[in-house]
C-alpha cells in the first residue's frame, strides 16, 4: 500500500495570480482536483497527505469535501521550500511506500499512478527524453563551457515512488550537507540510493506560467472530448 504525498504548497509567484496556482481553475475546476481525483481511484493508494500554503488549509479541506474524495486525507502545512515541504510530509505518511506528486501537474492520470506502482523497482521516477540540444554554460560570463549528450539526459517528471526509509535518509543527508534540490530522484541518487526511470509523456506538463495554464486547459479539454 502507498501514501501519496501531494505537494501543494507553492504560492505561484511566476503565474502572477491572486491565489496559489493549485487553486486556479482549469476548465472551471481547481487545478489540485485533477490529481486528487486521479489518485482517489487507485486502490493501492490508501492515504493522501496534502500540504498547503500557510493560511490556505480551509480552502483545501473545502475542495476535498466538494469533490467527494474518498481516500483518507492528512493535512500538513508546507515548508519554506519544496525540499522542506517533503521533509514535513514524510512523518505523516503511514505507509512504507510513498508516491510524490505535485498538484501543479494536473494532467496526471489514474493510469499513470498504476503504471508507476507496477514498475518492478522500489524507487522510480517518470522521465522524458529531451528533444532539444542542451549545453552547460557559465551564467555570469555568458560562456558556453562544454557539451552534454542529450541521449544520456532526461527531463524529470512526477509522480515518483520511493521506499519511505530511503527517502527519509536521503533528505537527512541533503539537510546535513546543506544541499537544496527541486525534486527527489536526484536527491536520492546523490545520497547513494538506486533510482530507476520509466518513460513519461509530453502531456504531463507542470503549470508554472500563464502559458502553461492555457496549455493545460486545452489538453484537458481535448482529453475530455476524446472520452465522450
């Protein structure tokens, strides 16, 4: 059985809205709802731990009620960074296996969660091949400093699944070394854990800007039309 940690603590400064981006409506529905509904249909997910920006707990609880999410929910206030938010939700996760996802990725599906769970490894992330050329640079001088083979690189996506004990130890290691990460697959690898990847999809975008918001709305509408 799995605890799903749904990261929901961002305040959406880059999207310049009057509320955190996870509460912005996408095709009339708060963005967070899509991930909740997708996970709610997965039998192996027996607990959902949702974090929330300070002052927004009542809004999250109201959404959970309004959309009749059946899986038991635990609420945890978000930290000051994504990494701290994960550290704070882990003690609330009751299962030995944890799935991490972000409500800012509303195009996740029930099938995505099931495919991740079915992967025959403890620590797994969705990742996507990079279709464009990337290069290391020195931002201060504007110099290109080398070459990267894109065949050996991947765009890290969510959801990800981990053995909870592995994830806890990796976060303790990062905290001890004062290293900040924006996702947990590489965090675990650099702490010495083995992490595998499976291919993700181009549709699984993260809402960061207003352009992302419009694109998510279009993709979700297309999916709903295909289901009719």
